[in-house]
C-alpha cells in the first residue's frame, strides 16, 4: 500500500527509531489499513517462526515494551527472554485491543478511554487488553 502509492504517508526521520515508528499516516487515510489483514496462505512457500520473542509478541498486540502483563493470558516459555507460540499471540491480537491503542486511535486520553470501557463493562483479556469486538464500537474508531 505504501510503496505503490495507495496510502499517503509522511516520513518522520529519527536516527535510532525503528522504520515503522517513522511512518506517519493521517487519520483520514486509516480506513484501508483497518480492513487489511495479513494472509499467511498467500506466502505458502515461506517458513514463518512458530515462536516469537516477548518483544515481537508485544509489537503484535501494539503493547509497549514494558507492558508484559498484556501477555499474561499466554503460556510462554519460562526461560529468559520469554518466547510465545506465534499462533497464540495472533489469536490474542485479534481478540484484544490495548487501552493505549484505543486512546490513540480515538484521540481520547488513556484515563478517559479506561473509564469508558470500565463503565460499559467491557471485559479485559489481560490488564489493559480489552475485548476488541466490544471495545472498538464504544470509541467510534
């Protein structure tokens, strides 16, 4: 989408920041991204990792690097650094959305977002990870 020009974006250059953190997309152009899903079947000849590091798992659910409690529903390895089954992480990412992600996407503070979800009785899958199908409609995303 980005490389072929289907999605307008700007580049916020930062020396040590990951490339994905330097891409800025206006909120008015986010609709195509929300309806996009990665299809592993389209890459059948590729070998995908079956286990992900804690950092990769947190990236997948849009969690901050220190927000390890978001991964609490997953078994994970007991070794350090911890690793998780990729399929379990993907399932959790599809089912849950973080408070900070909802706040960012709805231009609402994290505190207000939390209060809206709590008041509505939206279940948390983990501390700060809300049931996506019930949370997103409340915040007009």
